[in-house]
C-alpha cells in the first residue's frame, strides 16, 4: 500500500486544512450547481472563468465591464448578469467570453485549494475524463466537497464516492481514508436510483422551494464532455490549455 497513491475525501471546506496535500490533485465538487454550471460553460465555449469568493469582488468586476454570474442561496444578485444554473450558460451568451463567477459554496473552495499541484472542476458531466486524468498523473487525489455553508451534504459526497470508485479500479490507487470509504459506500447505496436518492438531499428541497430544481436530472447526467476545467493563475481554463 505504501507504494500506491492515495485517495482522500474532504466532506466540507471547514476541515480542508486537515487534508491539505500540496502534491495532490484536488477535484472541487459542487454538484448543485456550481461545478456542473462551470463544466457546462466550458462545453459551450466560454474562454475562461474568474472565480471570486465575495460578492464585493464580483461587483468590482461588473463595474469594470465584465460579465458576472453571482448568487447567494440560489438567488441571483441584482448586479449580476445571471446566476449559477447550468442552463444560464448557453453558447449564444458565453462562447468566447470571460465570466466572473461567485457562488455560495463552490468558488470559495476553488481559491482555498489553489496552492495544490492542480485544481480541477468535477461534475458527473465529466467524471470519466477526470478519473482518467487523475490516474494518468500518478498522484494522490483529494476530492473537496463544497458542502453547504461548511456543512456536509449528500450530493457532493455521492459524487466523491463515484469518482473514488472509478479511480480505485486502477491498482495504482488505494485508500485508508474513512471518509473516502464512507463516500463509496453511500454511492453504492444511491447508485441504482441516483435521482431518486437525491430526493433526500437538503439542497434538492432548497432548489424546489425556489423553483430552481429544473437542473436536478441534468446535474446527475454522466459523461457529456471530456473537457476538464482547471485553475491557472487564479482563473479557470480548459486543462488542455495549460
């Protein structure tokens, strides 16, 4: 086991410092909805995305003329061009453009992990491409779940389990991390009816209450792209452009 690369899962950014591993590849996941939206934006031709942690930063970029996607608790901010539904990021709106992006949970995680070997954006939409890339790099994997306001959530943990299972299928990888094992076990429980299981998730109910739950099925759709967004100089670009 000592010769193998390890997989760890951090359930919430509140404990990220306990998992910090500068040589690892970090995969950020915020399934409902930030990382699903980011992957969709790159699928539809966005040039780059500038993630910012605060609304104040997003407002400053807007004042400079940037297109801005910004929300808190699912609600689009009044100065923003749109929120973080994947369906906002249509080709006619964003192809070839730079977008500033700020969300409740996901964008803060991106900046937290920026000093690691590589920071990738993960969703079901690109999960197989992510797994193949991680395996090809022969490096440790850390999956950072955005959670909900520093709390555990189901949807990100399920993705962490699904990705871990794919990577663990390669004999170069192993884990002795309890949170990874728990995520994989939870994934096995949910896998036969993923969207049905997600009915339990608190975020699913929050989105329904705000009439923003039209994205649930889409955000749990596998392998719509091989594009992997990656962090470079505090901006997200296609991994292939690094």
